[in-house]
C-alpha cells in the first residue's frame, strides 16, 4: 500500500498520521510526502526515521519535492492544502471592509467557507487542486482521495468532478461547546453512553437523533427544550425554530452559509492551520524526538506533546478501511450523497456518519426536516457551482453569485462586479481566469 501526502498542513498532521498508520493500523505501508522546503524535509525525515524503528517490517517514509515521485502508484492521496490562505483572506477582508474610498463595504462577506469570501477561497483552492488532479491522472488514476482542504464540501466536489472517489474531513461536530461534547455536558451524560445521528452538509450539520446507547431512551426532545431555553445560545435557539432541527458543531461556521444576521458577525481573525508559535513548538518537539529517540524521556515527552495536538479527524483510519476493505463507522465524513440524505440530489455533497463493511459503504438513511431541506438544497447547489467556478467556468461563477443564500438581501448584479474586481486583485495566483475566458473543466 502506498499513501501520498500533499499540502502545506501535512507536517502538523504527520505525528498522528504515522501513529495511525504504523501502530494503530499495523500497516506495512509506504508513506510519501511532498515537501519543497529542504530544511523542513530534513526535520521530517529525521523525526520519521525514529518512528519507523518500531513500525511494521517493510514500512517506509520518504519526503521529496518531486510531486510525480510522491504520487506514483499511490492507493490513497491525503490532501491538506490551501493557497496563501491567511494572507489572501486578509486581502479579501480589507477589500470588502469599506475602509477605503471605493471599497465595497461588505465586511460581513469576509468569510472562510460561504458568501463572497468563501467563493474567493474556493477559487484559490482550484489553483491547487486542478494541477494535483492532472498529476494524479498520470501517476495514480485509481487512487482514493481524502481531503481536509477547506471549504470541505467544495474540495470534495472538485476532486469528484475530476473523476476521483473522494471523502472529506472538516471540523468535527463532536467536540467543543457547540458539538456533541457540549450537548452531553448540558444533559449531564457521557458521550460514550449515547448514540447520535449527525447529518447535513459539511460545516452545516444538525443533530437528527440522540438516544441512549441501548436505544431505549430518546434524548433529542430534551436537547430541543434546552435549546428553546437558550442554553446553547441565541443562534441555536433561532435556528431550531426556523428549521425544526438543532444545529450542532460550530455556530459561526453554520452562519457563514446563511445571509447576514444582525446579531452575528464572522470571525475577523479565523485560524488557518498552525500559528507561527505552534509551528515553532512542533519543529522543536520533532527535533527532540529525532535527536533523542523515543527511548529517551525527553523524546517520549516530545512525542506525547505532538500527539496531544492530534485532530479529531483521522484520515489514515478512513484510508486504511477503504484501501484494505475493512469495517468502519466514522462520524462527520463528507462525500457525494448517493441516497443517505433524503430530499437532496444524489450528487449533493453531504456530511453524515459513514459505515463501511469490507470497505464498501452501507446505506444509512437520514431524513431532513422539511424546514431545513430547502436551505440545504440552496447551500449545496451554491457549493457545487463554486467548485466548477474554481476550474474556470464563468457561467457557474455567475450562477453561484445568483443563487448563494449567503448573499440574500444584496444586489446580485453589484456582487458580480465585486467578484470580478477581486479576481483581478488576485490575478497573480488566479491564473485560470487570466485570459478572461472560461478555463478547462477537464
């Protein structure tokens, strides 16, 4: 088995990826990673060499700046990339702020996943994903893709449009005060004692069922009562009344996909990957492991610190089940709908629990409340249009702006001009729109 790792966020994920592959998964596999920075490649190689000392026989890890070498023969590609995410978001934010004469004055649209900001983010992802897909068609045309790239719904759709079987892992609805963890705390029960049905769209998921682990006690009515009492905040209370379902996960992420709301503003400083401080700490800990080894107390402590930052998402766990044909049940997996969410097209990109038996998906049916279905249809259609726009389809770009519910209440013709100007602002990297014509959709 060979797994290829692509994207600038991979180094931060590497400790958990290696652990899940070689130790939890007991896989004798080849892991190949693209890294163009020689100094970082040295850090990663030295760290991985120590981990490999205890890996299953036949395991190996390579770092290379040569993308074709990394991809050649891969069974699975894990993508965790973005294009100048933080700096370009700040450019979008400034352009939309209305702070300067002639600016658009649409500061609410400086978003990561939805609205104008989310559209620009998607277009920039296209500049990363389209060349990657072209290389994959030459080097590993049958590879499964697992994307962690934001916006997850749209990166899943991009790889799918290029003919690859793709799954996405975004921000989990399990953890945090707005997630299942916070719900269980409010109910005064432990997460391991409940069975939850969480489904919807990536970043826009809802708690559709919640029962005791034995299935005898329905806990969802109590969650709804607590939401009505304001225990989970104003937004959760209002959305429950509007949609007939409890929004679970990050409330700000949900809000990004909807029209501007008077009592909510997007995060002005969203996190994109590691901060500079965290990156320095990670490199220090990796060097400590690489220099001292895992048998040394300092090396052991550094490895524990690295693994303490492992994300909830476990891409290798999913990859192994798919490639080896194993059983698995995993929450928060984005993919094409097929028939899991009733009322949405089969091509919709949804987020729901994924159950595999011998590597094949077992159909799980989740009916959406009537009050939620229409909005989900609109959000999904806007996301799929944005993904096509990222490959240079100007018709899809215009239709996305016309249909995106995050832009409700705004002058859509004016927004077309705004987006055109912002594409021009990023013309140094948005090369697919250089000539003013539709790009390839191959």
